[in-house]
C-alpha cells in the first residue's frame, strides 16, 4: 500500500511538472498591475486608520488601525509569496525591480497563520500606543510628558533634576518588554516565510546590494567619521567635567547619558552654552529669536514651506493646513513623535507634530516637510516606486535644506541684523557638530542592537545589557544609574516600539552632507560649505527635484548620481565640512585623553 501511494505521488508530481505552463512576461505584468492596484487601495485605507489612531489613541482606534494594517500586510505577504512563481523569468528591468521591491519594502512581515498575523499587528499597535501615552508619574501624583521631561534635559543644569527626567521617562518602557519579545518571534517568522534568515536580514537586504555588503558599507562610513566623533566626545567631556566636576564626569571614561541635553543623548546642541568657545561664539540663539518674535507654530511651518517654494516647488495644498496637527492637544493622547504623511499617495500631505517654539523644532519642521515634498515629487510613479531611493534618502532631504539655515539666510528672513564675522565660525561649526556628528554613532547602534536581537545573538535575558554595551561601544556614554533587566531602555526610544528601522538616519546624516555639497555647487556657492545656502536657488531646486521625482524607480546609486554625480555614499562630505572644527578641537584637547 505504502509503495503504491509513493509511486502515485511520484507519477503525479512528474505529470504536474511536465504540464505546468511556464508563466509569461504578460502574466507577470498583469499580476503586478493587480498587486499595485490592491496594495495602493489597502495602503490608503491603512493610512487613514493610522492617522486617526495617532491623533486619538484610544481602545477603538487601536483596533481599527491594527485591523487595517493587518489587511495590508497580509495581502502584501501573500502577493510576495505568490510572486515566486515568476522566479527565473526574464523580465524587463522595471518589472523585475517591482518584483524585488514587493518583498523588500515590507518592514513588518506577518506570519502565514492568520491568528499570528493578527497577534503581531495588535502587538505593534499596542506598543506604539504605550509609547504615545507614556508619562512619568511622581509619587506625589504629578505626571510629566515626554515633551516636559525633554525640556528639563535640554535646559536644566541641575544633575538631580536631569537624573529624575532621564530616569522618569524610562519608567514607561518595562511594560513593553513582553510584547517586544513576542514581536521579535512573530516578525522573524514572517521574515523566514519570505526566505530571509530573520527580520534584520530582510531590513539589510533593501539597499540594492547583499545585506552583508551593506553592513560592510556602514562599517566603512563609521570608520571614516569615528576620529571626528572621538575628538568631539573628548572636548565635550572636558567641558562637562569643568562644569559638573570630576565626581560626575570621569576624565577618561564614558560621559553620563543625562548630561548631554537630550533624552537619548542623540543630539547635543542643547548644551552648546556649556561648551561654546568663548572667543568665537557667533552670539545668536535661534530659539531666543523665534520666541522674541512671538513666532507661532503655523508661522514656523510657513518658514519651512517658504524655503521649498524658494527653490521652485509648489506651495503646500490647502488641505495640508486644514488636516495637519501642529500642536499638542490638551484633551487627548496623541503620538507626538513628529511625522509626515501622504494619505492618498498624491497630494493629501500632512505633518503631525507637537511643535514647540525652539530651534530644534524649527529644524524638525524642515525635516518633515522634506518628506512631504519628496512624496509629492514622486507621486507620478507607479505604486511600487512610491518611495525614496533608499530609506536614508527620505530622511536626508529636509535636513539638507536645514543645512542652508545659515546666518546669511537668517539675515534674509530679518531674524538677524548682520552676519557674524567669519572669526565666529568655530562656534557655528561646533553647534552644528553637536547635532550632526554626535548623532552618527547613535544612528548606527539602534539597529546594531536590533539586528542582534532578531538574529538571536542577543536574547531577552540580556536585552538591556546588550543595549548599554552598544551605547558604550559606539557613543562612549554610560547610564547615570545602574540599569538591569527589569528595565527595557530600548523601548524608551520611539522607533523601537514603532518598528521603524533606524539605520536610515545614520545614512541620512552622511547623505545630507553630500547633497548639500552638490546643491551648493549647483547654486553657484563658492565659499566654505557651512556658509553656503541654497535658499532661493531655482537651479539647486531643479537638480534636487530630478532626484526626488525618480522615487524608488532606480537603484539608489543612480538617484544619488542624478543629484551629485557620485555613485557611493561618502562620509568625506562630513569630514570636509567639519575639517576646520576638527583641527580646533584637537588643539583644545591636546592634553586630554581621547576615547573611553
Ligand atoms: O524620527 C525622526 C523624525 C521623523 S522621521 C522626527 N528623526 C529621528 C529621531 O527623532 O530619532 C529625525 C532624526 C532622527
Ligand atoms: Zn523623518
């Protein structure tokens, strides 16, 4: 009996193989047309649900968004699996690229079992909600939001107050630990269903090269900028030690994480007053200027829009102003973490931000609008190509414009009466380096941690310890109080519970200097790059638009070439920009230890 079944099966197998028709290019094209139409439809539905949820975090909106997301992700996964029947078929380049992207643009792959797919989307929605609703409540019952705690970290110089804010925010994340652990299992299962080793393998495969090569690229870029970071670190440590004393800041060890002016120690410009070079401080403070002028949130956004229109881009649509969220509502929970949306894949552009009147948010507004103008520029592309060349490009566009917020630009706006003398450039460069250079190791380590978690190299028993090991290795910072596995510090950073890959920001911090260098040249700027502004240059705008409108239709080196003529990412753009500062820093720290 057994033998007969086997023989039959073998025969049947051979028969199906012999008669199965090889799919044609026309069938592949028609399959892809259907996929694009359906994914566009489900994507728009999911976006509307997610918009409402992020603006009103409630029990019901979590259910609605989680269902809509599940429908989109499950369909995407199904299509990606069905698409394997066209494997090996010779396709025109555009179509072949769409088939590749069908898999590679999934950042949250759901398991095949519908129950598990549902569980995964519920978990991610819930984690995001916990973060959005997060507050630190003191024993006396008073509660503080992330915005309030961040304001303390930015402006207080009292180590006790800083410590309370730092520790306080980290009380919101231990409750995510269980969900996060399960999310790792489920999303990994989804990634394996698509043929990847784990979720990190899927994420790193989305850069037009094998994942391993991409990781080597990251190492290369980090090696280029590391000496600059180490000089900045040593200088800041020296200055903080002068301010807080040897008891608080070690001479040659890591910097305590609560002293750097930011909740995650990712950007440090809020402590610029503590480290400013006495003789070359440019002497203006954008936060103070904005506040003195009584700039309101809408006006802040108008300045950002005006920068884009000065380059030749069309103004934002009326619906942008009607539908965006600009300030933190007092009566409900919202996700305050800034984001930019295009709800209909055409022109329903919006930002969602809890704007405060300060320089940080002035820059963030440009960042967000960069997303919106990119989204609009590529809206003629087919669904599969609605995206940036790689995810770092999307993050780099607004930042590129923000690099043009030079003293000259502030004079043009009427914010400053005159430009500071070039002898003050050290101060200008240092202030920018505190954001851009300080960010680099942070931008790198979040996913270094997640990739280890996804691969199983880091297990739940050592989540927090592995996190701080990487914070030490890359950033040279240490927690101000002992941490343990009862904590879940990665969860206190938005992108971890929200499942947003983070390497994009590291790339953006390199790319924006390449973009700036190229566009400044296009705008005919010949002076030093930190004084170059592309404001008002239609030529630079055209060049930028050439890249933006390509969307995701070409491999990213081609998009980069369209803007800059270069075909690889190059951190020398960062090194060149900050070269005068590096020399100055090294002079300041010549008797100081470097490293930690
Ligand atoms: O998340 C963001 C943007 C939205 S894409 C506000 N950024 C990263 C962060 O806040 O951690 C911008 C820079 C890094
Ligand atoms: Zn962004």
